């Protein structure tokens, strides 16, 4: 929903309160002491608004959600007041309800959608059973209720027959999440509380669900409380946003205000640290420090240890709500100075950066074209056969074409970021590129030699398998499981040095590792040197894993979602570090990411390329400015649409204000991909010819390295004379 | 679906397993030192019969030729088994099928009671332990379960025999049915066989220890699951939640271990029936081994193999009915 002037007027007109939270606290009695995971929160939820609650992990936002339904899990204790104001009836004190009243209150008045849709259904019962038992438990008419369920599922672009008759495991994550939304609305509640409902899903699916929510909210007259860590995601869904920090509400205001004139230093820093597509990359900075422990919250303003404005007042006094204006409240003593102290756009410094950005890639691209590629993938195919039993002599096994004919050249000091939905084959492609997955077709050449020929022949004199293995390294998504938990940091890091630099003695090795640890910001290095992996934070573990890969002195590192396991505020920092290490060690990167804004950050900073993968095919590749601002393939356009923006309506291009650019929310079955262009089942531009012919990779724009696999890039293709297969009725528009 | 239905494949695997085990047992049995001839001659000699005369007597009775080459004997045996003939017991001079048929019900009687009682105790105890996780009941029962799990069943059998049968005279020390009572459907006889079966069944209850620990783990996992939380918020009744949500999901993994323990218990019956002189399948199997009674040994092995493999087959084929996620590759998941 774009917040235009009229919308905002109406939202303030409907500013009647439906839920009121006063002085709500949740405490857990833990061995280390009393732990407060929600600390005296006051909040009003207005009727028919969408209220976004944003916070990092461990900020108490999930507790707030549970508090609205008086559903704090044991042994947490909720105190304070939660009042619900039904239409034209007496207010209800939620915490005072007895068991029966609570049962009627929950789901009939206020219902909830959890983050774990994957596990929110009983695995042994059909989806329809979940609807029926809910209706029965609340003495609703089952027949009417099931009709409503069908309508809800249809509104969420699901096929009611198929979904109701399925067991939970038969549905994809996105379908399950939508079915769960339908289940939460089955008793026609007034308020819907959503706790990170899209966090486990792909960006495109997240975005599709958000646009569905907008429709649902209007159609069913709902009040939605949407809890998330991802501020940009909800920027154009919400009417108001509350930012939580350290178990308290730090700031609350209308969305527009919060994005354009945030008053709390934390909100400002959070907005600056969030990777997105529009703001210049040099302005993205991490929030220094880390979130406080619930047992040991700092006195006074809990943000003061990380706050650039903090003074003695902040250390002593917990700030009350200051009114910025009638609708915008901030818990900060110095909110009036925050805008000057933490400017959202560093206009003074960023003047040269745009030119800088545009210069680098072009210079690199020209230099590259003549060079020999470092690693070259030529028509690589990786097909997995589904499990084949002992007695399957006669039947053809089903194959999943994880990678289906991709060619890609990676040069020295290059960076390629592969982007795509989960299950599209980007990780398999990456593993094939670094020789961890043997392709079933095509070849992978390292400095001109086919690596699997080298592997089979045992080396050809100039190059042996060990050398290739050393040159092609990997950094995994989850650093916790890629470090041996029983080995100290020093043992893990000494290993590659012992193996590849046997001329170094123990002291040299130690000095080198200490130097590197210090360099990546793990100081004092002598302390970290002796630690075990579990004594490190996630970000520190990932740094050790990266250093370990770097010590092999590799030519190419496959970084498989290296930052997605980290908190949002740490991601930019980690990406900066990786880029810096690239220059230091003179290596190339093959990044894998599901997030276009992370991809853009890395590709722009390194002058690399972004490659978009869909169902085993590389549908578009090119420099980031082309991919982001001039995407040629409809799938890239869809991903671009799905990537949330911080700016509101004014900053949006034409494709942003319109509906969703995909016709079908769900990805087709990869064992049986659509014929012709794999994307034609979801493509809004699909025509008859796309069903039968598979497009090759064509030059997509003036930029030399920009290629796309879509007929629309050709001016004289038969596509333009072919009939459209897009049926206006079926199209899904947000 | 292009692949062969997995059920047919699974059935073929079952047949293959039975054949492989039969073949292996056959070869091993024949390779054991001694043969039925030697065993019987030795027995007759001990009774004072002249060795030459004993050899002649035995040769008259012997229905198989122990010196026949293994491959030939094997082919003969397989052909006979396929036509339903398990051969003639050398020692008992009766058809093997007949001996097994009259021993089998007794073993099944003890086994089925042991299984049901121990799993019932295990599941109930496990569920309660999970419900009061960390409490006194949980700690106490966990120690009990570990104790039960670590005692070998035959040691428990001896202890029970010494204290409950010899010292206290509460139970008979051996046998499977009261003497002097006509077999049939009458109260004294039924009471008698239950009385005789009590100690063997009690010894097998060690299995409940492992079962209860398994159930405890499963229940704790289910109690912490998101779908349980959602179900509570949806206001479902306690009955629905405890039966359809907790019990159903926690018992699922127990189903396989239940059918697997059928096999273990068959193996255990060999020793157990010896301890209690309980004339069931295991008792005859051991006797046959002492006597090198090839046909009876093979008959016992084949029967046990078929029983265990069938139990696993049933577990595989029916698991899809209790757990939809295991519906096989034929479910059109999307």
C-alpha cells in the first residue's frame, strides 16, 4: 500500500484503539538471574491499521506478539495490562480472562501466525482436518466455515481442493505459510498477529505474501500486527512502525515519518545498516556493538553503550516517551539532535562515490575481455537421479536437473554473485564450479585445463588435483557447523599453513595467524587464538572460516550465503571484510545469495557481476547497475520487484507501483520443469513461442558483459508475432 | 510413475532376505563340527550299547545322509522346503513341521504378552516422564529404565527363578503347562499356563526400559513443537490435543521399534526357554543344535527368519498408514 496523503488521512480517522498494552513486562526466572524479555511496554493498536513491529533477534518482539494473546510460554510471566476493545462492546481485560473466555478470545477475536509455518501443522493430519477441528472447538458451523476456508485459500492464490486434501509435508513452504494464514482467519478474527511470518521464505514469496496481505486486510477488515526483523520488507505494507530495542519500544510513528525522519539514534543506524537497492553503498554502515543480554540490560537508556549521542543522562535515566508530534513518539533524551549527529544521507562525502562506482566495473570489464578466464564453465549440467533401488533395472529414474546447461567465465580478481530462489540450483552450480560436485555434462576448466580430466588422469605435469583443490575453496553458510567444534581456532587455522607453507616454522605461522585475526577485528588476537568455536559469536566464527579459506591462498572462493546466518546489522560489516580480504589475497569470489540487495552490495563494491539463476538456468548476468536498473529478463524484474525498498512511493519506478510481475506464485516442480523457456509459466510476457522454444543467451544491453536468456532482447524474433498466453483473469496482481 | 511400485520392490527384498539367510544357515549348520549320526551314536554308547550295533541302529533311523555333499543336500532341502516339507526330525523322529507347529503357539504366547506389556508400560511411563520432565517421577523412572535396559533378560530370569520360584514357591520352576490337568478351554488349564508363563514374561519386560526412554524423548520433542502451541491457541480440546497431537506423533517412532523387537525376542526365546525349561520354539531349537538335528535346526531357523522379516515387512508396508509423511515416493508431493 502506498501511503499517499488520502490514505494517511483515513488511517488517522480510523485511529480508534482496538488493543491497548500498558506497562507489559515478561520475565523469566533463569539461573543467571531474573531475565526480562519485555520491559514495561506501552503500545496502542488502532482498529484496521497495519502496525509493524521491527527489531533485531532477541529484542523482545516475539514476546510482545505472544503478550497480545496472553500466550507467553512457561515459565515466562506476563504482568501489566492488555485490554481489547471489541466493536460496540465493553472492553476486555485479556489477562483477567478465565480458561473458557480465553479460548473464545483467542482465534475468534485475535489470532496469530507463527514464523514456523513449516512446523505449525500437525504432520499426521490433513490440512482440512486442521480447519474442521478449529471450527468444532469453537462451535462454529463447519459447513459454512469450510466454505469460508475455501474462499480464503482462493484469496491467497491456492487451489482449495488440492490444499485441503494435502498433508502438510506435501506443500511447499510458501503454500504452507499461506494455508496457515487462512487457518488463522477461519474464525473471522478482528486482529491478526503475525510473528515473522515470512522469515523462512524466499524473497519473491515473501513479497508475494506481503501483497496478498494488503488485499486480505482490506477485504476482511483486519487489524494486523506484523512483527519482523526486516524493516524494508514491510515499508509499504504498514501504516505505523514500532522499533524495538532491548525489550522496549524505542520509537513509534507513522511509516512515512519513521523512514524519512526517524528520531531515535537506533532507528537511524538500523536504517543505514540495512542493505537495500537504492541508497549509495558507501552510506551503509553497521551498527557498532551488539544487543544486550536480557539478564544484564544496561541502566538508563539501554541503547547508550552503542549510541553516538550518549552522555551521562542516558546512563542514568531511562528515557520516557518524547513526542515528536502527536503520532510519533521516541524514547530518547537527545532525539532532537539525532538527525544532525547521524545524517541519513552523507551528501558531503558521497559526491565522488557514484562516479567511482561506475568507473571501476568498466575498466575491469575491458581489461578482462582479453584475459584467459580463471575458471570457465562450459555448458555445465548437473542432473541428480532420484533414488534408484536394487530392483529398478527396467525403469527410467526421474532426474532433477539442478543445473541445466550453464556457461560462465570467472576471471582473476573477479566477483560473480549468483541470485535465485531456493531450489533453483545456485548452490549446485557453485559447488560444480569449485570442483566439489562432478557435473554430469559439460566441462569446468581451471586455467584452461578440464579439472575432471586432471582428476582422472592424476595430473598432467603442470597441474595436479591437489593444486586445483587448493585453488578452489569454499566458505559455508553456517559457520558453526563448518568449524570442527573440538579444535581451537589456532589448530583450525594452522592446518592450511602446515599443508601449503611447510617452510614456515611454528612461530612464523603463529605470527601470521595473529596478524590476520587482528586484521579482521578479532582483538586481542592472542585471546581468540586459543578459543574453541563455541566461544565465538556467529560473526567471529564466520571470520575464522573465511581466514581459513584465505590461508590456502586460493584463486577462487565459493561463498555460499556467507552472511545470511548473521544478524542484519552485522551483514554489511562481514561483506566489507570479505571485499577487503579479496584485495589483500588477490582472489576471486563466487558468491551465492538469495537476496538481491546483498548481491548488489558485493557486486558494486567489487565491480563484479550478478547472475540470476532460475530452475537450473542462468537467465541473466551482468553488471549490477544493468541488472538492477535495466533488467531484461522478466524473472530478474520479478526479483527486483520483490526486493524491498526503504523509500516510499516517490522512489519507486513504474514496475514498483504496479502489481506483481509474476503470474504464478509457486515455483514449478523441478523434476518436471516447464517446456521451452522454464519461466513461461510465471512470466507476464510469455507468448506461445516460449512454451516450445528455449531461448539462448543474448546480448542484453550496451554493457559488454550483460546477457539475458529471453527472446524479448531480440528485436526480430518470432516472439513478437506469437500469441500471448497470459490470461488476464488468472494473473496474480499485488 | 516410471519406477516399479516400491511395495513390490520391498516384497522382492523380503524374499531375497529369507533365501539368503536360509542358505547361510544351511551352510553353517552343515559346517558345524559333528553330525546327527555321531551325536546319536554317542548317546547310545553312553547307554551301554555296543558301538558297532549303535551305528547300525542309527543308520536305520536316520532319514538324511549327513555325508552328502553340501550343494546336493542344499538343492534337495530347498526343493523340499518350497513344497512345504521341512523334513523329518532325526532326534524326535517326527516331521519338523509338526514339532514346530506344536511349539510355536507357546512361544508366541509368551512373546506377544511380553511385547504388549513391555511396550504398554514403556509408552505410559515414557509419556508420564515427559509430562513431568525434570521432576522426581522423571528422575526416578529414568534410573529405573536405565537399570532395566542394562540388565540382561536371562540374568533377570535367573533372579526371578531363584526368588519367586525356588525360595517363595509362588511360581512353578519349569514347564509350560500344569501336569495332570486336561488340556483344553477350561479354567484350571488356562490358569495353569498363565501361571507357567508369568516368569518368562516378566524376564522379557527389560525391553520396557528402552521403550520408555524412547517414548520420553519423543514426547518431549512433541511437547515443544510449534504445532502443539498453535493447537492450544486454536482452542482445541485437551482430549484432541493429547490423543491426536501428542500421543499420535510421539508413538509413531515406537511403531518400528515395536516390530523390530519381535525379532530380538525370538532370538531371546532360545536362552529364556532353556532357563525355564519352557518347551517352545527356542527350547527345541537348542535341543536340535545339541543333537545336530539338521532338519529341526533348519526348520527353526527358517521359521524365525520368516517371522522377523515378515514383521519388518509389515512395519514398512503399514508405516505409511500411520504416518502420512512416509507414504512412499508415490505421493504426488508438490
